[in-house]
C-alpha cells in the first residue's frame, strides 16, 4: 500500500510500496506511529507515475529496496 503520513513536525512523507521489500511491515508501522496517515492511490502497488498523476502533494517520497541475492 502506498501511504502518505505526517511526521511529528507536520512534514508530509510518502512511502512507495515495492513488492517483496517489507512494505506491509513498514506500512503497518507508519500507520501505528504517525499522527495522521492516508492512502493516496487505490492500487496497492501504484507506480510513481500513478502517484504523480493524482495531483496530490507527495512531500518527501521514499521506498525500500533489497538485494535480490540476499533472499
């Protein structure tokens, strides 16, 4: 799930979920520990282009990747 959230300093951040990179765990943590969070796209694995096309303020955007050989 791609989610946006507010930090304690009221800055907007957007987490982009890449499949098989611990996205569910990160999303769950953000939802439990953010002052306010919301999903920004109906697709759980929306592309960056999909997110930009929503026209919403994404703030600082980040994702988590992994080394495919580590698995």
